[in-house]
């Protein structure tokens, strides 16, 4: 039986609608300066935030929000095909409760159970430049695919470049969560509508602290970065210029005590300035998904299973025999009733294809590469 959708209390939901009403005012006062960054502003209580952002209309805006009833809020969510979860629901991610500037509620589309299942040790945030190089796009997609295949949930922001590639890779191997700077029912950028649909329809989720129908604002992107950083146990920066928004996510992750990783790149590449600087500051070196798993879970605790080339039925039978414990040509030959030379040739072929490794004693064993 399907589990019931999570619920958000009216008080927490009203905060989301307040942010939507204050959005144009926040656009004017949210800057990159200390004390006026959007994650810092969003730590303020409703009355203080309204008074700071829109002093002339604060009372009117607060009155409109307080007039929203539970039935009206529920109707708007239902009309948009959305669900909501707040900090008063036990299914709200615990790692968000730890953050001082955490959203009161998350509104989403897609698989709501994924939200409640998220644990820091089971999620990785992958971010980077919108103007990614071919190297960055390839690395991001491979990271997304291999991390998802290893059972991790990949979190990103659905932007052009690194974000989109990480999501697409994750969809090839498992599940992903997109955190938007718009309403969860408003795909942004619009060119990623098909990606948004794939995430929603494939067991993933799209979440936002803004209500349905909300258009994106500049201040909302640094704000959503704090959610991305908090949801995961590790944030990985693939490519980023020295003054990139992705580095905001990295800073927020570090402030929360989360692990921080970066993909090294050419020292002559502007796209690698950010991650190279993070590495110089002590971030974990991320060459592939195995580096991420080792940093988060411990070396060798979980292995990446990389998909290999297709094999025929004969090779598949030999591979199954090795998985069952037969590590020598004679053992495989006896188990399958085939000539020893045929078994030896098949084992050598499987080793060349990456499915097996052979010890110095001539004993074959299974690698992490999956079919």
C-alpha cells in the first residue's frame, strides 16, 4: 500500500507564500555582502523579514499571508499536483532541522518518499559551472551515474552545465533530487522541461521552498544552495570559476560541517579555478565516484559498480560460475561441463572486458563492474 503524502502545517506553508509575496523586494536588498545574503536574510522571522524587505507594505503583506486558510493552501497544492512537508512532520529531512537557516517547509513534485528517506550518508550534492567544458560535463555525468548506481541519491539544482549533466547521469543509474529557485511546478531553465519531467516521472523529486507558480529570482538561487548543501553528506564541485555561485554551496556545506570534494582540472583553465582553490584549501580530491564513497563512508566500504560491455550467454555462464566461488579454469570447467581450454579462454576474455581480475596465483575474482 502506498504511503500517505507528507503534510505541512498551515503556519509553515504561509512562510512559503510570504517569500513569494516578498520576492521582488528581496531582489533589491539581497546582495553578496555579509549580512545581506539571501541565506542570512531568510533566518529572520516573518515580521522582521517583511519589515526589512518591504517596510511600507509589511503590514499589508503579512495580513494577506495570515488570511490564507488551511483549505485554501491545500487546494493550491493539489491544483499544482504538489505535496508539501514541514519541520513538524517526522518525514521532513532531519539534516535540514540542524541548519539555522533551514526552510520551514519544502514543496515538491515527484516521489515524496524519497524526501523522507534522504540521509546525509546516502546523498551527494554535485554542483558546478553553467558554462561547463566538455571535460566537466563528462565528469559530472559519470559521477551522477556511478553514485546513483551505488545507491546514493544525487542532489543538484537542474541548471545548465554541470547540474543538468549530474541529474542526467543519476537518471541513468538511479534517483536524483532537484532543488529549484522557482516553484516546484515551474521548470527552470525552461529548456530543461524534459529533464524536469524525467526526474518527476522516474522516482526522483523536485523540491523548492517557494509555492507553486513562483517564477525564479536571483536571490532564490543562493537561497536554494543552502538546501542543497544541507541535504547531502558531501558536496562536490566539478567546475567553477573563482567567483561562481557553486562556491557558495561549497561554503555553506563547510559551515554545516559536511564533507567537501572537488574535481581537479587544468591550472590554465578558468573553469577549474574554483575546484583547484578548494583542493588547495583541503577539500577531498574527487577523481571519480569511488573517491566520493571512500571519503563519505570509509575506504572500501562500498564499491562503485561500473557497467561493462554486453557479453554472450557463454561468457555470462562463466561469470556466474566465478561469482558462485569457482576461481580457476579447472573449477569453472567442472562446474559448467566444458573443456578446460574453453574455460581458460573465457576467463581471460572476461578479464580483458573488466569483469574479472586475476591474482598472482592465477585465481580469478569478480570486479565491481556491473553488467
